[in-house]
C-alpha cells in the first residue's frame, strides 16, 4: 500500500489522480509508460487527515508513478504572509520520502509615494497596488 500525507492547507483534486507504469533501465533512467486503468487499484482519501492510500488490487512487480493535483486552500492562508512552504510525506513498503514546495505570492497591498516639485508647489503622487496575491 502507498500512503501519502499532504499539507493541511491543500485540497486534493480527486479527479486528478493518475497512475503510470514506468520503464526503469539498468542505468537508472526512467521512461513513463502507459496510464494504469483505475479499476486496477483503489484509492482511499481521508480528507480530515489529508491522507491518500492507494492499493493495487493485484501484486505488483513493476515501477509506477502516481500523480495528482492539489489546490491551495484560500481559507487557510495567512493573508499577511507572501511566502509559504508546503510539505508532503509519502511511504511505500516501510520506506518514506518527503518533499517541500516553496510558494511565493504577491502582496495584498503595496503603496509607493513620489514627490513632485514644480516652481510654486510641492506634491506627492501616490500609487497603491492591491491584491497581487489574487485572493478572493
């Protein structure tokens, strides 16, 4: 059984799950093979614990690649922050691996001022940029 724990600030797109056979060569290189029919495995998705369990229905003796998409949950983003790290842990047959993805977003508000000077008056031109983070 393959288990994957994804960051609790992410939302799994259940329709994005794909499993591919892999061709592995003696030099360690890998080529992606054909898409595995979803009737050949089962997926359990525990949304409360942000965990995916994938089990092949038959014994496997080949290499596979599992791919899926997660969306960043806008309700769990601290809008005062512009940088985030998302951690994902995977395990298979007692071995595990982890990866961290760093995401940078634009700020919600930026303000700049520039003085302009004419012969008899001084002024400040203000520029305000809003929602570069594309928050809704």
